C-alpha cells in the first residue's frame, strides 16, 4: 500500500471517549471504516471490513485485546495491529509485540503517538524492495 493512499482502519475500545478521540485523530488522515466495543464485535467487524490496520484496547469486556489478537492471527487476518491502552507496563508491551503488534500506544500519549504508530504499521504492509 502506498502511504499516500487512504488506509482503512478499525478501532476497538469499550470507552466511547477513547473511540471518538482516536477516530477524530486518525480520520484526518485515513478512513475509519468501523468501530467495536468488545473483542467478539471486533472479530466480526474485521472479518467483514478487512481493514489495513486495527487499533485495539487491551481491557475490553468479554474478550480482551490480547485474546482478540490471538484469534485474528488464527483467522489469518492481514490487518496490522496497534494497541492503544492505559497499561504502560513493559510486560504488556512485550506481549503485544509477541502477538504481532506493530505499535503500542499509551492512551496518555494518544494525541502525539497514535499517528506515528499507525504509520509504522502501514510501512510494515509495504512490499520489500525487489532483489
């Protein structure tokens, strides 16, 4: 994907304010095509919309973000993952990376760090140079 193209993003968070803020920030540059309030809804939304990037919270009711990421892997989901969470714990960050996340953003730094994290995720979608 050319980074100048309008990437398609799905957001998952059980807090309406966080969803709205992330949608506002990311919507200035990319297309927010869907939102989910819990893990099961996220899986359905991703399967239906096939986004380029999924921005997801860790703490969601029913199925947390880590379990949702595991299930997305099992679905052979092509979407890149960026976690957006209140947890600034290095163990949580390590688990997110182990699950294939391209980014891990603390909600306290949402305004400054979310766009760069999504850019990194999109760069990981680009094909490598021809050899």
